[in-house]
């Protein structure tokens, strides 16, 4: 007995899932737009030098927050993903953060994340450190100081951006090799801070890219009387573990903006203010924090001091840069090992009193430009399209009659995340069918007036395009890239166009792709993805014939009523999907396919990873 299936109960065979993404970095009132990425794996790895560096991988999604550090929107990611990694190179953000996909949502609130992460092990425990060192107080088992000042403080957005670009951003280039960085190492330049007027001094944590758990602190001496040996230095611990709480999976100690008041040691007791005539120097102890303690016996070969002559290799191990618009802020970057990027621990000093430091030997923070340009805010979508060419009749469902690999780069304005340009590549990979097939795609949610500056290269001119860059007579922009796949196999076809700042959800690749079969006889036999609409040029008389169960009056297309097979698949975000064997049905080639279909995509979401043995 025939049972009419409601339109919304037809499975769509979509390997993507629509996700509500909410990100809140908590920068309200800071005028701070953050560019962030989502990855399907942890994008950070520890290299052989103990540095945390970014892998050479592409994000699955990229966008920008508003000026308050917030983003909210619907995105598409692979259905098989149950977790993602949120990452940003911007100072003040925790990265990378592993997030679960729950109820079709991904949510991140940095303040809540910090509150949860920092509730662990806050009780002081009289931890150990070298006998001849001093400390400003105790710390938690993670190395979080119990003497942090209330609240968190960060510089203004422009200053923070410059600090980020110079120190924080993961970059393989040594600081001294950069054009602006050469001045930081010129003769006479110093990373020590000379106090010329009594003042309080605060040291504020920004970020760390070190794989090591480093300890950071300071020392002081009468200006002009530099210590000549390490034994003359009275080390004072400021941050037992100079690591972000996102360090290696939430095991670090600090959050951007965490601050301590540095105190002056007069040889007998601490004072809240540094007097005039004193110079503050810096030290970093590589791998200094271990098992809740600053190692009671440190490895001297990892001693790092701001005074080069105290270092065994004679290299400068810290860079201090003052804010050119203020004499009350100094950025400091530390180097713990060999890459000399000076981003292993990044801080800034707050000088309470104006005119309290000698600025003559401290370079200024360079203005490295404005926040990222539009061309940096893009997401690349890729995958493989497979089609059966016998529609509306039953095919062999080996899904190899027409196979096309695609890669589409979607550019968005950073200010509003609207799409203004897309660059596409299509590579016809395989033609297992005997019928002549052409290929095209339609921007089904876009009007022709929203598309401009279309450039196409490598395509075979379609007779149905009539020499135009869009197919005439269509309600929406439609592009035919070839009439016969045999003439373009393994060739790269590029098509780029500009858009009028469109909502990204309306132009997500691969758009509405289709083949038109027996293209030598006509244009109307279109085969689209399941539940995708035909174009105006399709032969509507074919719907509801053969094995097709489309109901055009309900807007339901390219479905089957009984057999659970698609006429086309978008293998989104899948690299190197093997060409299926001829005449082997997809459910036989991939045994988990049927379970995926029966569950309507809820189980066996990675069926394509498990071919028959």
C-alpha cells in the first residue's frame, strides 16, 4: 500500500549540520573586534624547541566579532564533528579552547570559562622555591598567584592590537629579522626600566606561546650599578607559572589581564613603591614550574635575564617597548629558548605615576597597522560532488557517473561578516557514466543584481550560456561550466565573482550544484542534490516519473519514495574521497551508509571512513 511521506520527513543526505555559534570574549566597551577560527583538530602543537606553534592547517570556519568581542550566527560544519577548537591570535583571548557541539549549538563565554577554570585548587599551600629567592606571596597548585590584584586590566584596543602583532601572534620569524624589530636590538637599547620618580608598578600578563612552564620575575638595583654576575641578583617571583589557562588543555595558571603589584625590596623588607634612582630588570626561568612548585633547584642553563651579560649565550632575552602615547605603559616580551620571537611570555607594565620612568633607552611600540583587512577574513569550503546520471530512473547508485572536486574561498567584511567576494575552483575528477553530462551551479538565494565582476577561466564555453557570464532566462544567478565532462576531466576551472555584502548563509558553497544529462540533446534534464530546487530551465515534466517522488507543488525535489538512495551527494569537508568502483552500490561499498540513512543522519555520521573490506 502506498503511503505518502510528509515532505519534511524525507532525509536530505546532507553531511553538514547547521550550528548556532555564539562566541563572547567579554570585551564590552573596548572597541575590540576579534578575528577567530574554528578547527576540527587542535591547531597548536609543541615543536622540538618546546615552543607552541600553529599547525599548517586551514580552519573550518572564520569570522569576526563585533566591537564588544561578540559573535552570534548560524554556520555549517561537518555532521561528524562533535567537538571543535576555538582559536584566535588576538591578545586577550584564550586559545585554543576545545568546545563540544551540543544540541546543534557551539557556545563560548570567556568570562564563564575563566570562572570555571579558575575555581580549581585556589587554596595556598606554602609552595617551595629556591632558598635565596623571594616571592610576593603564595600561589595555587596551578601556579595562579594568590596576590593578584582585583579584576583584570588590558590596554586600549589599538595598543593591544600592536602588542599582539609584535609579540603574541604566532610567527616563525625571529624578532631581530623583522624590519621594525631591528631597532629593538640597537646599541644602547635597554629592556630594563629606570625609575626617576617614586611610583607603583604593576606587571600584567597578556599571553604565552611557550610549551614550557616558565617562571617569571624581576630584580632591581641602583641605576648605573648593574649586577655583573647572577650571584648578585636578588630574584623575586612575580608569576610562578607564566602560562595561559588554555595552555595545553586548561592546565595553565593565568588569564590575559591578570595583574600583580611589583614591590621594591630594600634588602630587608618590601615597599609598595619603587623609589627614584632604581632600575628594574627581568628574569625568566625556563621550565621553572613543576609539580606545584618553582623548582627548588633550577637548571642554570635555562636562566634568562634582561641583562645580556648575565646570560650564558650573551643574547638579549627580553624586549621592552613603551607606548608612544603614554609614559605609563611598557610592553615586555620574553624569550625562553632558541627561536628568538620573544613571545614565550608577554606582559605589559602599568606605571602609576606620570613621568616616573626614563624613556631615553626604551624603543616605542611600533604602529604595525590597522586590524586585519577584509581579505584576511575568509573561510575555505571544500569537498566532492557525486552524481547519478539516470534520474529520474533507478541508477546503479555507485555515485561515480559525475564526480567533481571543489574548493571555494568565501571572503567577508570584518566589520559585519557579510560576503563580498568568492573564489571557486572546480576540478571534474571522474566520469563513470555513458551519457553526456554538463555541470553548473546556481546561487538560489541571490538575485542577479547582487553579483558582479564575474571571471571564469578553464571552463568549456556552454552553448546554453549564449556567450554571457550568467545563463540567460534564470531567476537567480546560474553558471554553466561545461556541457561535456569528458573534455574537461582533471582540468581546473576557476570562477570568481563579487557580491553586494550578502548574508553568508545565502551563499554557502557548493551552492546549488547540478548536472544536466544528455546535454547534447537539450538542457532540461537536471540532477540536483536531494531536496534542492531545479533551475528555471529544468524540464518539470520529468518530476514524479520513474523513481522520482518529487512533489513540485510542495517544493520537494529529487527524492525517492521507497528506495533510500540519493541522486547526488555533497561530500562536504572530505579530502581524497576515493572514486567508487563501477556498478557497486554505495551501501555495499560503505556498509554503514544504510544505518546513517535509516537514522536520518543521527548515527554513523562518518560512514564514508569505513569502506567494505
